[in-house]
């Protein structure tokens, strides 16, 4: 239950300029069950490849991996359509057994030790599914984590925030748009070094033990799509954010979220203080939120907007399936890998969205009451400017409220 607190933090903000905290925290066992929900369109072509650029990987107690994604359109982001971020599972050898991990994950061959036990990790290729005839940019994010400490925290069932804080984001790779269905392989190089280009100072009250802060950078690609260039799941008062070599727009996102004793989201508040690429930026405080958000009955959700201008919608995530397995039956390698990919599974869970309404309407009426144990969240996107429609470029604030009964 407590394994993916920060996974949700990463999912809404990471892709909407949003952090997906609306979903109830889930364990790696629940994440495995979710894999069965992943489907592939019949018109999609399977593309396989390797990620180049890891270099020689010594036995240094740091496990390295990468994930490959297509860049996302603004419409996909505003629809929370993150299915492209999770390819169907593939088996991967994990010590004396196999474990299923998303196809778009790549693990270069490497050897580590858990205590005195030798461990080998490798997933020889990644797989993604893209429509034939469609132009897609591909990007890859590399990450590393201290192997022994990550396994120990996973076995202790530590909150995911503790596990994610161990991860270090490395180089990015980017491949320009083309019809990838014509490629026999899609090898991608880690070719973006991501220099720390922006100096930030976030002045705010100290987060309590039930709160979590995050900062990330979302950047526009040459196709006017979006990718993540940096993420700090445990930001300090002074920090630096990486950027790519692209010259497009960038959205710096600051967010604070509050959880209850079960690690369920109570609220999340985030804001985007600039559309440009500043060399320095100082941000003050925590944004104000909508007021008096509540259920009036099983289908009506109301709130008070104050002077806010913008748009609101409701996201509904279906009840989770029963756990597929138990951590106690996983090998050391499999336990590490399942916790490494759990945030990705959380991001890509299917969600239903209502139509956007203007926030001054103060009400959303659902067509029917959500199923029992569904996760229901109200999302506000806007700020102090009136826009003709919800859009990422003009967004100034994002608030998420967990309304699950």
C-alpha cells in the first residue's frame, strides 16, 4: 500500500506538468496485477531496440536502467492518456527466476552483489508499439539506484517516497520524428547530457511528515510535444534544474501534496511560475486552492472557486484488481525490478475523464455514480487568466482533490 506514494506524485505532475497523486497508493504486488490491463491496438507495430551510451558498468552497487517512450501531445496530457508510457509486459530473467516488466524498460547487463550473493541484471532489448504511418519522436530516460539500499527498503515495505528519493536521473536520449514501424530496430543513444542550467530558490514552509514536495521540468519537443527533462522528488530550498538542448517552451512545476495515515492523497497543489527558460528563478510559498470541495450526493461534486479562473474535470480510476503474487516469493532481482517499475505502472493506469467545465460553474454532475472502491479525483487547471479552453502552455496552477468515499 505504501510502496508508491511518490509514484503518484510523479505521474500527474510529470506529464501534465501534473503529478498523478489522485490514484490510491499501491504496492508492487498490485502493480503486477495492473499489467494485465495493458492492451495494444491492432493497428500498432512492435518496435524493438537497445539503449546505447551506458558505457562500462562496474560492480559499484548502483543498478542502471532506462525507459523508452514516445513524446506526448498536449491532448494526451490533458486527457491523462498515459497508456503510451507502458508497453505490455515481457519476461525478464531475474536471478533464478523470471519476472514480468513493461516492454519499454531496458536494463543493460550488469553484475552487483546483495550482501555476499552475486546478482546479474539484464533485459536485452526494449519493445514499444506505435501505429504504422504515424510520425513519432522517441525519448529515453536513464536512471540508477543503489541496489542494496533499494532492496532493503523494498523488503521493509518503506514508503515509495523513500525509494524514489534514492533514484538518480541520468542522461536523456532523443530520436527525431519518423515512422518507426519501418525500422527493423530502434536503437537510441543517451545523447542529452542535461546540464544544470536553471538556478531555483523555492521559499515555502517546511513540509510535514504527511506532505511531500516535488519540482520538475517539462519541455516542448521539435514536434510541439512534451517530455520530462528533470525531476527532483526531494527538493531543497536551493536547487538546480536540468534542461535539454531544445529551444522550445519549458514548464517548471512546483508541487506540494498531503496524504492521510494510509498514504492516500488528501490534496495536491502545484503551480507553473514561468513559460520561459530563466537562468534564475525564485518562487514563494504554496498556491491557494479551491474551497469547500465536496460531494453533494452520489453524482454531484461542488466547490467554491473564489477568484480563480480556469477549468475543472473529474477523473475516475476503476477499482484495482486483486494482487497477483506476493513479495515473499520474488527473488532479490525481481523484487528490485518490480519496485523500480512500479511508478511507471501507476502512471499508465486507465482513467475515465468527464468533460472540462469552467471553474466558476462550481459543479460537475457525473452521468452515474462511480463503482464501489473507485478512486475519484477533482482536477482544477487554470489560474488568474481567462482562457478559451484548458491548455498546458497557459496553465498557471493545477490542484487535485481525492474525493474517494
